[in-house]
């Protein structure tokens, strides 16, 4: 395998995670492409041009370039409006492929990320007669159960149907953990033999244990009070409200944890994002916690490590999470993690050893867990140390090696017919 086309239509790997629809998928695409490029695979990444990047082609590092392909207005477009632009974008990607062929590059396989890119990859696979590998990152049928208010009335049938077709057409499907693999087989009838479990990695050059006092000084936080950190987009699916309610219960109980400060790193995202931010702001005011909460705009990925190292606890209260990269990065920094017992988070947090897994709808359980950790620094330290040791095994080079091996496999066998 020498040449790979990576499709990421709705969000660029160069975009700031935490802004718009940018999140863990941005990090995944960028880090995976970089790791593959370092192993000798030439990666050409294709995303939709939205006017935020003035250069049509960006050389990220040797063997890794990002192409901004126009489709629709040269401006940001809400993710829910992007399906109408997929055909135009796919035409543009096909044109780029033809141009690159003149420079002696032709993809041996296509790696599609998210269902919109999967629709494009489905078509391009058959036009070019090359294998298709798909990573969904989130699945409609899983999200619809966890957070139905995030799904527009016409979206479930359209997206779920498209995902089913992509599953049936993909030569390989990458799942981040065995939980996602089961979701693919149980909800979409995926062939288990086509599923490859490829856990994302951690950029250990950035995310590692460090001095908490220095980290707090760097972000302008006092060093003598408990700090609880949430990193993610503000939308109902991410469950920030349960942490706010839990902190209110701590405050009512008195004692040392009552002085905890909540740091929220991220901004509103998706059609429900602004309303969810307003709801959280009102909840904070009503519970008297606004002066104990600090909102921080989305940060460059490498800066998140400072916020995590400054924390006593990292909270990941998502209602659904295919993997949960923030939980892994927090663990790598030696910070204990409280996370919802959903999706990939159950494979990342070793309950009682590296953190605790909780019901995403039960603020009482979150309050109890926070009180335990904030009131017992020795236990928190032990959990954080165990988490850092466990996170050390997750590397992007290992993820890329597993993907590379699967790519070699699918390019050697005949194309799979669509079911």
C-alpha cells in the first residue's frame, strides 16, 4: 500500500477541534494520516472548502496533504444541510483524482470518515474499482437512542439507510472498540469478518503527566481549590448538564468539595448547541454556580494537555460516545476520569482502577463520585497513575500499523459486491 485517499467531507483535519462540527474526528483524521505518512503511505486527504482556508492544497508534512474541494457556498454550512452537497463534492473529488493521476498518484484504496464521506466513497469505489474502508465515528441508530432531540425528523431514515448501504459496500469497516463493533453487527448487520478494531491513539509528546501547580499557573487558575474539567462541544449529547447538577449537590453538602470550580473547554455545536449553552447558563444561574464556572473557548489540541494536567478530575458525561478520545488523553495526563458507562468509554475507563463509570442521567451518582475523588487526593492520584500507565499502550503509530495491515489485505482481494 503506497497511495491512500482519505475522505473527510464535513470537517477538515486542519480545523480547530471544538469549533463548529470539529471534535475528536478532526484529531483522528489528522493523526492517522500523519502516522500512515510516516510509515510510507502517501495520504491525500479531501475535505469540503468552506472559505476558512485560502489555500486549495495544504502540505501538512511529507506524504500528507489536505485538498479543499468546493461544493456549495464557499462558507461554513450546517452539517444537517450537507447531504444535498455530497454529489457535487464527490464530482470535485473525482476531478482531483484525475488531476493527481497526471502526477502519478492514484489511490489504491479509499478511507471514508463519517457517513457523508461514506456516500462519496461508495460511488468512487465503483467508478475507480478500488476498495473502500469506512470509519463512521458516530452511528445514527446509536445516537437516536441516546439523544433523540439531536436527530431531525427526516434525518434518521435518510442517514440510517445510507449507513446501511455503506456498511454493505465497504471492504472493511474500522471500529474503535468491541462495543462499536457489536453496534455495527447488531444494528446494521455488518459482517464481523469485515470489521477491524482500530483504537485511536494518544499524541504522547503532548499528553503526559506533569506538574499541576505549573499547569494551573499557565491557564490562570488558583492552585488551592478542586478543579473539575469538561472538554467537548456543548450540545445535549455531551451531557454537561448532569455535571452542573452534580456540582450543585456537592455545594449543598458542604465540605471541601463544595468549593470545586468547573472549567468548560469548548463551544456550542450543531443545531441544538446554542440552545443547550443557554440552558446551561440558566442552570448555572439558578443553582448559584455561575461564579464557580469558567468557560474557555476551544483550544488548539496540544494546549488541552495543560488544562487536563491542571485538573483534579476530568468528566466525560456523554450520552453516547463511539470512543471518547478526551477520556484517553486525560488518563494519559495522569488525571482520573469520571465517564458515562456508554459506548467506547466503557473500554477506556477501568471502573474503580483508572476512574469511575456512571449513569449519564443520574446527577446523584456523579455527585457521589466527585465527592469521593475530590475528598480523597490519595485515591485520585492512584487512579490517575493507573490511567497513565494504561494509556501508554495507545499510540497513533500502532493504530496506523493495524489500519495499514488491513488496507494491504483488502487491496489484495477482489472487490466486495454491494448487498
